[in-house]
C-alpha cells in the first residue's frame, strides 16, 4: 500500500513540476530568444546568431542614427507618465467614492470606470478619434495622453478597491471621534493601507500605456510618433535588429521596475501574511 502511495505521489509531483516547467519555458522562451537575437552581429534578425556583439545597442543609443527611435521613446514615456499619474489620481478618488457607499450609483460608476477594459482597444481608439475629430481637435500627444488615461484608470481602481477591503472602518470612526480631520485620517490611516494597491495599479497603468497600440495608432500625429508604432513599422519594412535591442532594453527596464515595485509595496510578504 505504501509503495502504491509513494508511486502515486511521485507521478503526481512529476506531472505538476513538468507542467510548471513547460509553462515557465513557454513564458520565458521568447524573452530569451529576443535577448540573444539582440546580441547578433549580423545585419538582419536571425536566430540563432552566428556571432555575439553589442553593436546594435551602440547604434540604438547613438543620438544621430536612432534619432527617430529616441523621439518615439520620449513621447511614449511622457504619455505613460502622465497617463499613470492621471490614473492614480482619478482611480484612487473613484475607489474611495465607490467604497464609501453601496448604492446603485456606486455600482453604475464602477461599471462606467471599468468599461474601457470591456471594449476592444481598436474600437475605443476609433471612437476616440471620431469624437475628437467632431470637436475639431487634431491627433496629438495630448489626445494620446487623454486616451491612455481613460484606458488605464481601471487598473488603479480595481487594485485600490481590493486594498480598501483590508481597511477597518472602526479605525476611521475612532479617528473621527478623537477629533481628527478627514484629511488627517486619510493621510495617517487610509493612505498607508491602500498605498500598495495604488502603487501596483499605477505600475500596471504605466506598462499598459507603454504597450498600448490601438489608441496610439488612431490618435498619433506627425509629431507624436509612439515607440510601439515605430517598432511595428521597422519590423514591417526592414527587419531592423534595433527592434530586438529596444525589446532587450524594455525587458531589463520592466524587470527593474517590477523589483522596485516589490520593494515599495512588499507584495510577497503581504501575500504570505
């Protein structure tokens, strides 16, 4: 009986670890391929590379040869920062308002703020272009920021609402009974509780804005070229190896930001606790 049990356990763990290893390989395989390809010394995208070199990273950071990529990256970072900041502000305010009441209006507001995630991105981008065109506004970086902000607010809203479920309302009542103002109560009690959710949602909003193609495609103008669109065009036209180099920089940057978010919010410890 013990032999059968041990054999069953072995087969069970073999299947579990086998599926886990396969999932990790599927997730990390493309990333590793891109990183290795970005180090090729050939003139086109090719895997496996015949030789390794940092020449394409040197060309990527060359201010003259990669001027258009730098401008697109600058526009993308500017739009992402503004969109993430707007999402943090409006998403947090919306979460506080929705969590403070259980009326039908709060549920309607929740559905309204979450609606951008329900619509396909390309449908929202086209609708935004038609709406701004009716207002007489031309595609520009400002319109991209507005469109991205609307798309990424749900990330902050949802994570902040999840953090608000951990807030003990009796603490707020005690603070009010002791004469504390609402602003002081928010700064000393509410904000420390919801900060991890706000930080995680803002991070996801920032990354969603950087990776947003449909809205950027419809609302970008001649002077507001965005990095995903620029890379898309380079892939279609010349298969420039700098695309892989840009991807390598993005992978390392996202890894650094993830570690920074973990440091700030301590999500792993909160999950264990």
